[in-house]
C-alpha cells in the first residue's frame, strides 16, 4: 500500500470537518471509543476520527478526501459484526465513517413492492416502514434493532427466514454506492429485469465495505403474512429436528418461514441470563426446534397444518413435547428464547463462534462430528450449536469449560476453528455462512477460496480500489 500520512494530519481533519460540520466529526477519544470496539469485544482499534456524514454528497466528499490523502476508511453501521468487519485497526491510521445519520426511508411503494432506504436505517425501522404500507421486509436477524441496512447488505446477512426469502442479496434490486475514489454510482433502479452488463450491485453486497460504501438500496418487499403460527418443540435428537423440518416442508412447502435448532446448553444459558425468559414446556430437553409457519393467504388454516404435523411427529417419537403460541405475546416469548442466544452466550463467558453451513441434509452429521472433535480437543468444552437448521447454517459455538479462564480458552480459538472446519470441509460446507470474513477470518481464505477464485477477488479489489483505502485488512488476506 502507498505511504499514508500521519492520521492526525490536521489538513485532512480540518477538511473533513469543513465537509461534515461539527456534528459530523468526532475526534475526542471518549467519543470515538464506542466505534473502535466490536460487539464481541474481540478487537480494540484506534482512530483519529469518526466521520458522520449527513448525506451521500457529504460521504462522497469524505471518501474523496481520504483517498487523496491515502488514508484508509472503515465504514460502520450498527457495529454488530460478529467478525470485526467494521472495527478499525490498532495502528490509529484508519478513519471510521459512520452511516448512522443517513437514516431516511426515502420511499415505500406498495404497488411495486419495493422500498428505498438509506444505509443508516436500522433494519427494524425499515421493517416497520414496510409494515406501515402493509408489506413485509422479510429478512430477520437477532440484531435487527441495531444493525443497519448498509451493514446488513454489506455483510449479506442471512438470519431466520433464509429458507423462504433468501439472504440479503436476494432482496436487493438496486444500490447507490460511493466508490473508493469518491465517485457516486447511482444504481437505484427498481427493476425486476435488467440485463445490461455485469451485475454490479451483487459485487457490493457481501463485500463487507472493501469495494465501496453502500449509501442506499432499493429493497424487494413481500406480501404481509395474514396467518402466523409458532411452536417450540422438545426433540430427542438433531436428526429428529431435521426430519421434523422435512415433514413440515413436505406438508406445505410454501408455509415454512423459519425452522431453527437450539441445543439444550444454549437454551440453559438463555434461561439463566436473560430476564423474563422462561421455558413454555414442562421439562428441559437436550434439543429444541422452533418452527414458524406463515402465509399471505387468508383462510389457509396454518394452525391445522401445525397440529397435524406435530401430532404425527409426537406419535412417531420425533417430538417429545411442544408449546404452540396462542397469542402474539407468546409468539414473541418463544422467539426471544432463540434470539437471545448470542447475548446469553456472551454473558456466560468466552465463546468461540463457528458460523458454518453444510447441505441441509448433513446438519445432524455436522453437529455430531464437530461436537466429538471439539470434546476430544478440549475435554469439558461446552458445545452450543444452534441456528438456521432449515437452510443448513449452524452456529457451532463453543463455550469455555467451567472453571477455565477466558483468556486460556480463547488461546485455543484457532485450534477449535480448525477442528470444526475440518468437519465442515468433509461435509462440503462453508467456513462462514452468514457472518462474513471480516478481520477474523481472512487467514482462512487461501485454504477455502484460493486459486482462481481468490485471484479474481484480488483483481476486482485492485481495479476498484487501487490504493487499498477501502476497509483494508478485511475479507482478503
Ligand atoms: C444468530 O443467528 O443468532 C447469530 O448469527 C448469532 C451467533 O452466531 O452467535
Ligand atoms: Zn444466525
């Protein structure tokens, strides 16, 4: 990378301040500190400034200035990355660009079923705006109250409804992006068909801010569900959960909106650490499945579907016990048990996360084999697998053994990830299903994506960002 001037370069800070004004520039360490640490507290970076532009023109001017000074830029949304994707480096040379002030829903079109939202709109606010127009913005993740549109798209987030609606990528019709040289690409087209050259928008989705900064997007909406049914089931094994998922999909393929797995260990953490969490079924179990059925069709009688499939599963021993939500409050209480998994795990102690995917049918093998591999490596380690069984993405997380120091456990991170990844590779999976690569996993790229694939990625990066100023140190090794 070319020489970068000292980050405290007063010229640059003065020029940035002239663009974004006093409100838009933070330089005091106490003000910048929250932007320098990731949600998991894996990284404590330093930055000379956090710039908070109010609109695309300001952001473009900021990027142009930084590029001109060859000062790296780290885009940051809600700062909920699981892989340090939005955290600056420790050397204090990278400027953080926060999208938080660019938080307007520009429009919602219930006829075209699209919305235009700026990058800094919290995802839940975007969902609410869609709901106000009687539409659904499908993607749902645990951090949606904090995570923002730009970050969700840059990470190509997945979440709980991928089996029905796809990843963030599948919701994007158009984008507005500030390129590494400060040019603005206005690709905010709301077209369902548009075969006019390379599909640029998909290059920026999932690029984790390494190719440019997404400033706004045209998102696809779906019809709002008219009936929703949710059940929490205690099941005897992962294989039983898997078979239950298959049965629901066979019974009514269009109705399954989420199918999540949780191990007893993770459920135990939620019940212990999350105020108000309680188990709606009699006995704690070693395995749980959460199923959500939803349909925009009126009179679809999803309750009957739910009961029919569950009754047969109970008879066949695939389900041990089940609680069916009778109200919206109960539906939310069941979802809370799933959505608080990451937070509860954080409160329990140090954890190593493996956000992996395998073909859906191989999930039981993944959990069985990865558990055995980790227990062999660190006796007493607590496996906490949970996640999106319906699409094959499991968070195969490990919690420190009781009585261990956090630091001693985290020193084993690499060995643990290697052990899990060896199983994942055998099963034809991926080492990062939905959290991305960020700062945590670029070192894994050569082994998993090396050769022609990584070479093409590097060439794309060099073509768009020849000075390497866009979120350096992320994704590419
Ligand atoms: C989730 O689905 O809750 C997350 O992606 C959390 C995690 O990996 O811990
Ligand atoms: Zn997840």
